[in-house]
């Protein structure tokens, strides 16, 4: 198989690329390196079946060039992270809506199959015990930038479904819940690398709000094989599948666990959301996945426990690749022009 991974220089994408190469695929990555990095691809960049194209999904010609060389596409490129979405709302909306439509359009022209990475964010403020794929979406005002990500990903799903309905484009959708692991960057607002970095540096762990909000974290190690299996199931075309963690944990309990697992002497500081993201910021009290559909389709069971995930993030933050994030630079590079670099 020849696979294209858009966003393959990012956190989840780079793990997916390693998995696909290990299973015999040839892989092209299309990434503008806005939040991803070449360092994330350090383990594969000299692989004979791997090629990186630095370019944007907003350029239809680049997308066509990459997709036309492949049998299947894993579309992960997106503006991700609350901080990035709030600070750069327009760039984020454009990448997440227009970029995705480019990918869908080109796949329908070339006949490549498509796997679209969506998100649990589309459920918004729905705090029910177990969110199934049919659950209602409860979103805040579109004038609050925070909801722009959920709105855009919802449009992406609607576009994908429309391409399936009207043109029979073989496209399936995964809704990822909070996925964590090595190479995830904290600088765009991701909670686990941020808290682990603070613990390792001996700084106070900054927990937003009351800290009683809960999430179900899953390991990238469990998620990546499920993404590939769903992409390979013809029964998944036109449908969406939740992929989330099994154990619900409050952010306060998570911070305490991180302190224990890293042996840190740090304390925990509660910080109002407004200090981080400005007035009017909204968050959801809990978000719990129902993984039944993915379990039935591909036997998905998230096995990695949260303490093991925290240990692997801590270990990665002290290696060369992730060290920049541990040191916590705030800046990130601007998108670069479209060129093939290997
Ligand atoms: N990490 C999570 O918990 C999570 C949860 C839900 C959904 N997702 C989805 O999974 C996918 C991957 O997320 P991630 O966590 O690996 O984030 P990431 O930021 O590490 O990866 C996104 C990648 O897309 C690239 N990119 C951004 N805009 C681009 C553009 N216009 N053209 C080409 N490349 C572009 C970035 O450089 C980066 O490498 C995204 O679609 C995201 O919405 C992630």
C-alpha cells in the first residue's frame, strides 16, 4: 500500500507513519510544519519507503500531487490545541475547513480511500455518562473562538459524509478523545505535556478552573492501530467511530498522579481559565467516550493505564526530540513554502 499522511510530522501523525512503515507501506507525509516538526520524524526520515513533502493542505495542487501517488490517505493535518485555536482563529478555521475540503475533493477525483481524523470536541458541552456517535452536540457561541475547532471539525464530518453520500467516496471518520504520548507538545495548550513539564522543572503545576473537570485519556500506542484497522474496514465507510480512553480522571487527580510518577516536589496551583484564555472561556465538566462501535468493528480496547502514559510522556520530555517543549518555548514557526525535502 502507498499511504499519504497529512499532518504526519505532528504528534499522532508521526506515530502513525512509524506504524505504517513497520507494516510494509510506502508513506508520503504532507505537512507545513506549523505545529509538527522534522524532529518528530527522526526515526523514519532515512527510511527508503518514506518521503516528506513540506507544504500545505490549503494548496490543491500540492494535495493533488501527493494524493495521486497514493492508494489511501490518512488526513490528520489540522490546527490543533486550544491555545492555537484561540490565538489564531482565522488561520485555524481556514486550515480545518478549506484544507479538509481540498483533501476530500482530490480523493474523490483520484479514487484514494480516506480516513478523516475528527475529535470528541464536536460533542462540545454534552457531559453525558457515555458519549456515543449519535450523541447530540452542545456548542457555545460561534463568536467564542474556542468553539471554532469543534465547528470546523463538525463541518469536516458533514463534508465527508456528503462526499460518501453523493460520490461514494470511501471515507471513514475517527473521533479521537484526549490522546497523549511522546512527542505531544504542551505549548498549544495540551494538558499532560504541560503538567509533566512543570513537574520535571519543579515548577507549580497550573490546573485551570476547579480542577474537578474530568477527561478520559488514551495512549497514542492504542489509538494508532485502531485508526489503521478502521481505515481498512469497508464497513466503516460513511460512518464515524469514537476512539477514547477507558478511565475517567479529574485534572486535579491527574496533577497529583503526575507529581507522584515523576517524583517531583512541585505543588499544584489553581488558575482561573480567564488568565490563560481570556474572559468568557468555556470548558466542559466531563467528557466520557462510548467505544462500543469501534470495539464491535475492530475490537478496540484501550489497554494502556494513565500512570504508564504519564511515565512515557515524562521519559520523552527528557529526550533530545521533546526537550524544546520541556524547556517550553512559546513561539512556533510560520508555515513554510511547499517544497519536497526528501
Ligand atoms: N491529540 C489529541 O488529543 C487529538 C484529539 C482529537 C483529535 N485530534 C486530531 O488528530 C489530528 C492530529 O492531531 P495531533 O494531536 O497530532 O496534533 P499536531 O498539531 O501534533 O498535528 C497536526 C499536524 O498538522 C500539521 N498542519 C497543520 N496545518 C497544516 C496545513 N495547513 N497543511 C499541512 N499540515 C498542517 C502540523 O504541522 C502538525 O504536524 C488532528 O486532526 C486533530 O484534530 C487529536
